[in-house]
């Protein structure tokens, strides 16, 4: 159990907290500012990498992920410095994946060659919709033409390019989504992230909905039909679901996200970043201050972390269940038992198999197509038994 993290690997998450504008559906830790001191942010990231590396010596780093916010607002030189610092402190896996999230605006697209030269080898683009009226409704500041142009630039520079779309949008019909998804698959390189629009409290959309001003959202039945149609079309196109909202060609799954879902270790640096680190045989949850200036000041004091909490075996087992059942490969029963100190309830397993929600062998458990539609209930039944 002390080395359980090795089952999932080790990654580095770098949070860039800035955006040009705040999207009305977004509840991520992102901030709009007029000026960014790239040197100050570079130095803070390098300081944090050195601090975390001293705690996790002699590890192989499987992935780096620049998330946000909008990391494509980061200077390529800043990204290069982060990647080189990570290379200096950890051993890079031969197939290390270095992903940068990007907005498909013309300014960001102009930086793509710099990111490639810095060591980024995968781009994840937040396109979100393939028509201009819906892009405006979603608060996106790019047009469809700009998105297509940026995508073409990325595809010409990187072997691996993913993009996100949001469906179940206002006034969107099943036929609308079918056309849009078919168009997206014709564009896709190797990976798509397809998210159903959810209205989160505290967002602009959440406030608007509370006032009764967010009209035209699909009802639950239409949302379910859209989800089922998504699986059918993507499967036929050779990009099946490997996680609840993620689809990929064989071998093109996001290696960084698989570290989360396979319950590996990951260092989270930057404002609001979370991590899971095994230190001295004990896995810990880590968190950083959410506000950018507060994080910079914490780093200057010696640590950008404001929480490090030891996780019990039961807590780790629950997290492994929550994460591992999101992916089609499922979980290892012996690994769960080692973390929890007890095996999963055979009665609960048998009940869910009988209901067609899971498939179970002596060694593993995975969720069926039907089970994915009721995933929270499946997890609750297994975790509570």
C-alpha cells in the first residue's frame, strides 16, 4: 500500500489562473486581470517544482499538464522554463506527455510553435461549439472561423490534438447535436472531450437560472438521448468512450488524466491546484490557495501549499473507487482491498451484476454501458456496502 501510487504513475499539474474573459458556465479557478508578470509566475513555478521534487526524489515523471484558466496566455518561455525545471528534478518517461490547454483565438494560435519548441507535445483546445451564435451564448470570445484556423495550426504542429465541445446547450435539438458531432469527428485528430452542459452555483449561468432567465435548456430525457447518441456516433467513428466524457482512438487516451483515474500521484502547483502525493509511504491530499496573489505570497514564504492532509486507507479506497469506475477498464479488486483493508461486498457486487450495471471477474470490476448512465448510484452502492 505504501507504493500504491505506482499503479497509476506520477504527473505534474501546473495551474495558470488567468483568462481574457470569464465564461458564464465556468466554475474553475480563473481570473481576468489587465497585466500578468510572466517573470514572477515563472519564478514561482520553478520554486514550487524544486520544493515538491525534494519531497519526491528519484521518480519517473509520466506527464505534465498546463491547465487553467487559459494556459495559452502563458509566454512560451515560461512553459519552457517549467518543462526544463521538471526535467532537471525528475526523470522523464520515454513517452512523457506534455499537454497545454489552449483557447482557439488568433493570439494563442500564434504561440503554438513556441509551445512545441518548449517541449509541449499535446494541445487540448476549448472550442466548445461549432457555430457562432452558440459560441456567443457560451461567452466564448473566438469565432468558429478563428477556432478552425487555430485548430489547423495546432494540427500542423502537434501529432496529438484534442478539443472540447459542450452539448445540451440552450435550444439545441438532438438533430443539431448529431450534425455538430459528425462535423467534430470529421475534424478530430485522436481525442475529443464531450461535456454535457451543467449549471453550477456561483457561475453567471447559475445566477441567471436562479432568476429564471436561462431558458431553452434540454430536459433530462433529451439530455440522456444526446448522451446515448454521442456514444453511438463516436463508437462508430472509432473514437469510443474510455471515460465518462472522453473519447479517443486506440492509444490516444490522455495519459495525464489516466493518472487521476488510475489513482496515481500528481503534484499540483499554482493557485487552487490540488494534488495527491505519497510521502514516506503515506498518501496525502494537497491544496494551494485559490487567489493568485495569495499563492504568489505563499510561495515567497517557502511553500505554495496551504493544506497537506494524510488520507486513511478507507479514504484512499473510496477515492480509487470514485476515479477508477469512471474509466472503461474499471478497478482492480485486490488493489481496492489492499487500500480499504477489506474486499468489496460480494452481495453489492452480485446485485449490481444482476442489474446489468457492472461486469465483475475475480480480478476486476468495470461499469457497463447501462451502469455509466447511473454511475453515481453504482459507486454509492459499492462504497456504502
